[in-house]
C-alpha cells in the first residue's frame, strides 16, 4: 500500500480550500465537515479556474471561427482530456459531459429505449430489448441507478430483476453469479455503495456479464473521488460519476463509454451542435461525444472539473486512498466499540471505502443529525436516495459520516463523541 498522506500534508491541503481555511463555526467551534459523499468542498484553484475562464476566455465552444471561440474550445476540450486520462479512457472522445451523474445514467437508459423504439443510429440494434430480456440491478442501488432501469423495463417489456442484500446491506460476487443468466441484457451496479461504502469486485462482475453478452453500467460516483479507477482496465461498458463529489462544480457530470458502444447509442436529447445535417424530414447526428451534448454546454463547469481532477491527480490517488483508509478504520472501529450503534455494510474496513452509515437503537436519524449539528458536526441523515436498501435493513433512514482527503482525525473523533453524546442526551445509552 502507498504511504498515506501525513497529518501535516492534510493540513497543508486544507489551507488550499476556502471552506477549511476559514470554516464556519458553531458555538465557537469549527464545523467538522463529514458529508463529502453528498458534496465535496472545492480548492481555491478550482474556483479560480472557473472564474478566470468566465472573465477571460468565455465564448461559445465549437461555434464559429473566432480566436475567442478557439481559446474557449481549447480549455473545454483540455478538461475532457484531463478527465479521460484520470479514469483510464483510451481517448477523450469516450468522455461525455452531462448535467450530472443522474443525467449520465439516464442518457444510457433512455438511449437504449430509443434504440428499442427504432429511433437509433447505425449499430443501435445491438441495444434493442424485447419481452423476456432481463435488466439486472442490486437492492443497494442509489435511486439514480434504479429508477431509469425500472422505466426502461416498463417501456420495453423487459423484466427488471435485482440481487438482494444481506442483513448488513451488502451483496456478493456469488449472488451476482447466481442472478446473471442468458436472458440478462443489462447489468447496472454501483462501484462503491453510498450507504455502506462496500466496494464491488467490478472486473469479476464485468466478466460474468460479458460471458452472456450483457452490457455493464457502473455508478462510479463514490469511487472516482476516492480510489484509483481505470475504466478500460476494468472492462466496464458505461460508467457515470459526478463533479461535485470530486472537488468540482455543480451542474456537470461525466458519462464514460466504450467507443464502439457510444458510436451505436442513440442521443436522447436533440438540438443544435449535436448534428451534421438537418432537413425538414430528418436529422443526422455528430459522432460522440458531441452527439450527446446538444445546446449550450456546461463550459465553465467543465473547466472547473478538469482543474479538480488535476488537483486530485497531483495529490496522488494512491496516497489519498491510503490516508482515507486510516480514517475509515478509526471511524469503523469507534462505531463497533459503541454499544447500541449498528454499523451498516461490511463489519470492518476490508472492502469499504470513504464512509460509514449507522443506526442508533432507539433514535431516529433526524434526531441524531440535529444533535450532531448542534455540536458542529455536519453529516448526512435520511435514506440517502436508497430507500430499498434501508427497507431491506428494516429502517427508514440512517446517519452517514463520510471522509475525503481533507478530513482529520479530530473530525472523526468529534463524530464518535457526538454519537455517544446523542445516546446520553436522549437517554438511550446502551450498557456494554
């Protein structure tokens, strides 16, 4: 394992973030920000990159021949190339800018629906579904990687099936092996669960799916910001991740696809800049990625995301991941040592990344969250857009603490102290 970032290096990094350099305070105490799994703070260089583009290079990209357009387009496409290299794409053209990860996943599902309806491009017939075909997901999926497939199944007559979770909210390679069959056409699953932090064995799952010619779709929102990811090496067909969880701006996400599959996927939103020829009867579309980017693109956001990815790359994903592993180990061990607190997901740190969700016996997660908030500890409470997973675990919501490369040991300890303080405050403290 790589050498983790040192505590001194972490404090040096925190100084590069306006939020951490001058954090908000509660009762005179700096807020402990433990909600990066929902949205991450941004370093000043990301803010500056977007601001400088808007102040100096702002113009419509890929439109016209002016020097201004050329400069704006260069920064826009440089960001695409930066992201492509970071996630192991062979070419920048495999990276599509979307409105977010949710939009990226919908782009794939809706595109398959268009192909099934006969509104495809050359090669789209490979995506067409029919009754008897199966779309496979897991019970642990974020709603963004579940609802699009529910609707696609209804629209096409395919059957939606899912791999159930166990009593900890996890599922296994063996369970996937049992679920995948000759009728499986699509297998959509998350790389790292946003509730349990469990890491899926992506390469092995892809092999199982490809053995029956199924298309694989990966929700990589919680993996790309925290561990080294190489989509080409993993063999995944499509993947989606968001900018705002990876130190970048809101309003932009990424769809990665194998080149031959993007070539065959129909566009789901149409309009200017995504076409080569339009008559009053029909339209012909650009090759990817521009085919999927009609209208006015999120240009400044792309520039900001490119800078965020460059920042992560310079810090070093291996060292950052090693540091986060130490923090998660401290977090998980503290939870497991606290009576009356149920840890969701793996009952340890093996196979877990970046977060821990808990349920406290006798307390609603919203009460826990309010108490922690009053202590200056910012976490996420609720169902985390994963209602089926929580329902399977017999609960409506949980409390989630998540870490990033800027998290400190003190912030972890403040969360653990806050959990125990909530037990005492509400009179539900369990005996050892």
